[in-house]
């Protein structure tokens, strides 16, 4: 005797699988944003699945999403890898980030709550403390924390999602630079810009907050390009 499934049960979404896929996507995204995957580096689906304790299928699905986002690439008959960023592409990405992330910082200056301001202040203080004893690995996480604490206060979830997508592409290059050398920390560009952004947000100055974040992105891009670590190309 065949028992048909209750129609109401049949309409239930596959929550476990969907949640698992989102979680794996978030884990892999964090590897990119935090710079733990470098440009050109290969990503093994089997190794990732083993590390996460899951089958290959949900990892493949998450990777497909990241390929669609432009954060990973999967050339025919070749392993999945982080795209190699050219100078021109990186400059284009930096210019886009200056506009988008500057907008978020400007809105944060006028919309932030006291709790959000406290989170920004705490993140900036942690980064400033690090500058006294540079740790390139830790700098990656703390730099990201400052930026995303600011963007969390912009009041526009769609804008935050766009920024996260930009960091998926820029993170491997930005953070490869920070991890490779403490020179940019020693130069003090990020420290100054973060401090200026915090001060502007505290006093509600949208223009100054936007300018500080744009300057941070621009100076970092110029520093990275000047190092010659990116290939030339279209």
C-alpha cells in the first residue's frame, strides 16, 4: 500500500539543506573576505568538504554561487580558484568601493545609534592598538572589523550586501598585501583614515566620513599597485 505524502508536508522547504548551503557559502566567503585565500590559489572541493564535515555536493553548490558572484572562477577542465586580479581591474574595483563604501560611511554618520557608535569605536581602538605592535595576520581581521562596523550603521541592508560582494573580490588582494608585509601598517594610512572616519561619525559629519573611507580605500589601492604584486592586463 502506497501512502501519499501529506500536501502540507510536501510544501515544506528543505530547511536543513538550505541552511547548510548558506552556512558553507558564508564560511567560504569569509575565507575570501579575510584574505585567507590568495589570488590564483586553488580551492579543493573535497578538502573543503572534509574540513567542514559535509559531503561534496553542498560545497559544490556554495562554490557555484561564488563563481556566479565573480569571487571564484572555474575554468573548463581546471580546478576552482581565486581569480587573478590585474592592476586595471583592481583600480576599477577600488574606484567602485570608494563610491559605494563612502556612501555607507556617510549614512552611518547621520543614522548610527549609540550602540553602533560604540561598536565602531571599539573596532577602531583595536586596530589602533595593533598599530603599536604590527601583526599582519591580525591586521586583516581588525581592518575588516572597522569597515564593517561602520557599514552596519548605514541603515541599508541592500547596500551592505553590495559591499560584501565587493569585498569578496577585493579581499584576497587587500589582505594578501597586509599579510605579506607590515609596511602599510607602518605607513599609518589606515590608522589615520579610520580615526578620521570615527571622528566624523561621532559628530555626524556625513561628508567627512565619506571622504575618510574613500581615502582609506584609495591610499590602500595606490600602495598595493605601487608594490608591483599585481599583473598588468586588461
